[in-house]
């Protein structure tokens, strides 16, 4: 069985539409951080219209004031009641790590620390996201981000999990997305358009920002 792992959509329906149009997997898992971004309701509509497994991310668990104002009480309840993890076809899906939806895993994470993070699981793969960059560390797979990637590239990044992980990159209409984001009432819309759709951060940038701060 091949599972499409779609993570960190962040309220970007155009990126998600492009991925769903290209998806050729047998099933879909949405890996959290679904709505926080410029167009939350439109993004949730696409997700809920898809026959998929859906888990919750940290921004779904703890929506800020603006996001709460955009969503109906029913939509907020739907997000709040999503499971934190799921197991599909022998693969463990979580937003960040099995023990936390906010824990950081990057290509620089020490092997011993990563093993501590994965303790208590024995599935063949552990699939997460949260840090918005595709990579594989043994059986830990970061699927990347559909709506807010840190790849130095403007596209939607996701993965197909089968016998082995396949990392995918899907182009979308970036000029339309920039224009629509700039029209959004989201307080962070202008900064998001500039920093993620005009001049996207690189993997090295993100890895540096995620490094633990010196005491």
C-alpha cells in the first residue's frame, strides 16, 4: 500500500489542490498544521472533502485568536478532536515525534537523541513533519511541507510512503498564490508572501534557526 503523507498545509489551498491533483497513492494521511495560514477555511474544506486519515498538529491544537475568528465552532471542534497520531499500514504517523507535536528533528539531530524520541515505537517507519524540510534518518521520515516548505524552492513538498519513502515536489501557480495571500486578512500575510513565496528559506537557514540556543 502506498500512502500520501501531506504535512504542514498551513492554510495554502492552491498548493494542496496541486498535490491532490497529482496524487497517485492508495490512501492519504494529513499530518497536522492544517489551517494556520492565510486561508484556513478554504484549506479545511479541501481536507475534509478528501477521504483521508487526519492527525492534529500543534497549531491545530492551540489555534491563535485570528484563526479562531476565521473558523466556525464546528470547525474548531473538528480540529480539537483529531487524534495526535495514527498507524496506517504498519507506519506510525505523528506531527513531529511520537511523544510531542512540537519536538524538533532536523538533519543535525544527534542519533542518540533521535532514538530517544522514537522510543516505544516499533513500526517500520515513523513519519513526521513540523520542521518543513524533507529528510530521512533511519526509520524516521520527514515528509516536508505542502504549504510552507523550507527548501529554498517554491513548490509543495510531500512524500509517498510505500516499501520505501518517495519524496515528491509539486509545482503550483505561485503568482496567483502571492496575489491571494497578499489579499488575505491574516495579520502575517504580507510577511508570509515575501518570506515563503518570493524568497523562500533554505534548508540550511531553517536548520540553523532550529539549533538549540546556547544557555
